[in-house]
C-alpha cells in the first residue's frame, strides 16, 4: 500500500529531514507514527502527499512508483489518499453537508453519487443530525469528524491523519479514535501521526517511531514509548 | 464526458461568484480596462482618419501647378506644354486662365463668393496644371521646365505629404506606447483584483489541493472572473466609442466641418473592427491578469 525504499530527504536549506527510511505499510493496517516534534513525521507525510519530492530513494503508493511524477498527475495521486489535519480546515461559509459534498464536486462526481455518499459518511461519523449546521455551530470533536467524513467520502484506500486529536480534549479524542477504528475495520489503511501517548498505548497497534529523521523503532502492537530502564 | 461538464459548470459558478464577491475592486478593473480601450479607440480613429487624409492627399496632389506670368504669350504657353508632354510621367496638362481660376474660387466659397466681386483686379495667375502618374515625379518634372520663359513659380506638395506621413507615424507610435503602458497597468489592476478572490479562497484552494483538484479546476474560476471583468470592460468601451464617435461624427458633419469629416472614417465601417479588437483585448487582459495572480499560488 505504502512503501518507502531507502528514502532520504534533505531540504534546500541543508536540513536533513529523513535518512534511509525503509517502511512498508500493508493494506488494511493501522499505523501510528510517533516521535518528538521536528523528528520528520511531517516530512514523511508530505512525501506521501507529493508536497515534497525525496532527495534519494523510491516511494510506492498502491503499487505505483510515485517518486517522480509530473505536476499535473499529482492531483490524481492525492485522490487515493484522504487527509485529516490537526486544525480541521473546514470552510466556514459552507454547511457540514456542503463541506463534505465539496470534495466530491471537485472531482466531478455524479450528483446521484453525491446524494448517496455524503449522508452515508455523515452517519459513519455520527453527524447525520448536524448536516445543515455551519462549522461555527459545532464542537471541536464535531469539526474533526466533518474533516474525516470529507477525507473518506471519495473512498480513498489510504487515510492519513496528522495529529487529528491534537486540539481535542481526551474524551473527544477517544470519540475520534473510535471513528478512525471503524473506518480502518472497513478496510481503509490508516497512518496517524500523533503525540497522544495514552491513545497509542491503549490501541495496541503497529507503532513506527522516528527520531532525528531515522526510524528507531517499528513494532506490532506497540506502545508510545520504549520502556526506559530504571523508570 | 458528463463528469467534465459538471466540472466546467462548477468552475463557471465559482467564477461568477468571485465576480460578485469583488464588486469594489472589480469596478476598478472594469474601469481601467474601459479606459484603456476607449483611449485605444480614439487612437484607432485618429490613425485610420489620418491614413485617409494621406491617401486622399496623395491622389489629390499628384499634380504640379505652374503659375505663369500675366504677360505670357500663347506660344510660350504652348512651348511649356509641349516640353511637359514629352515626359512619360505626365498624364495630362491643362491650362487654366486667371479668369477661370477666379470663377472657380467664387464657386468654392459658395454663399460668401460675392465677397470676391469687390476685387478691382484679379490677383490670381494663369496656371498650367500638370497631372502626374505619381507625386514622386513632381521634382523631376518641375526641374525640366523651371528655366523656361514666362514661369513665375512652380508649386507642388511633396513636402506636405511627407509631413503628413511623418505626423501619422508619430501618432501611431505614440498611440502604441500609450496603449501598451495602459495595457500593463490594466493587467496589474486585474491581477490585484483576482488576488483578493484568491486570498478569500485560500483555505478552499488548500483543501481543494489535498482532495485532489486539478490545477485547471483551481485556476478555472479565477480565469473566468478575470475574463468576465475584461469582457464587461470591452462591452462598456464599445458602447462609449460607438455612441461617442457617432455623435461626434454627426455633429461635425451637420455644422461647418464638412471638409474635415470627409476624412473621418465613417462610424459604421469602423465598428465591426473595433468590436473584434476590443473583445479580444478585453478578454486577453482579463485572462492574463488572473493567470499572473495565480502563478505563485499553484506551486504546492
């Protein structure tokens, strides 16, 4: 599904963000990406979304080499990856329904499909009754659930969540995690960058830890931190 | 196919929305385009009319006038006529006596012709009018007879025509410079207007990119918006130029300037070209302005 082979990324200003990254994420996995701020989590996500090109190595997405693609092909790659951000990024002048249907309109979906899919994903994130509310009428958790609905409405095989619970209180964060788990159970591969220790520890999923641009740990059913001797 | 159609429909819808959202700056854009096009129109009319004058002058003045002394004899006149006729550059030679000349002048003065009745003596000379095949032969024909008996003065209008051509070149080049500068200013104003829409829709554009909207889809509405500003400006300036020029033309022909309006391009002959040029330029500036403003934004 996602494969990095010997990937290096050095920014133009000389900062080495990632070194020798080898990573394989299989279809249907739920992977946590952890590590301190500035470790390279965001860079890794940017490489998948084609916001940045790697300096060295190869990147594959859905068995397709996306290391170097023409600019005009990038939108079509992004259609196979849903994204959720820490800051939600909803359009304030559109209702919940419109915020989600917008993602389908952009790719020219049939109105019939829009009318079918939008209510479906809204019920998946438990927001059917808020379909006609505007973002300012929603809570933080509801904001993020709209963002998730928007990310999955075009049924991408991969969902990337960049600190999706970062702005939410613990209880709300758990609500979001339940939604993400449900989406994962339906077959969507999920890669989630996070700092939320208790969530990672409780979910018992694969954990990939990055530090200073290097993968320092990759374990099944992992926890947020390696046991520290003497702790 | 129908997917493409829906995408185009969305782009158009967003374009019109942007047009409405930016009414204020849009007015500035439309005004600047209108101003450029109206000025362009004025130059166009000037240049075309001057061209008319040059062409007409060339035709009218492809002759040499030989003013003769009053005491000239018939044989002397004949001698000059024969000399001139030898040249293959000459079409015809006509003798006009001083009485004929005065009579013609009275006619051309029309109602005021009676004023000439008060003259005690006729001040006009006998004239030989030599029609040439082309004005550029005037010099050599004049030289061939200038030393003959009975000639007072030889007059031709080579220099007038040269001056006219020079003058119309100045007007054309000046117009080109002024219009180019104004075109640049308009592109700048439009691109700034479109930037407002771009900024207003920054989040939306960002989200669009992550959801996989193509650059064309993102750029489309802004190009439409710019194009619409350009077209509105073009339509307004077409109206201004056509009504304005029509009014001016009629007013000028009604009153005393008939001689002058002869040289003006008739409004009807002009309008079709003006419409095509204005719409093309208006749409061009609009689209260019919006592309300029978007360039920086799409590199993500």
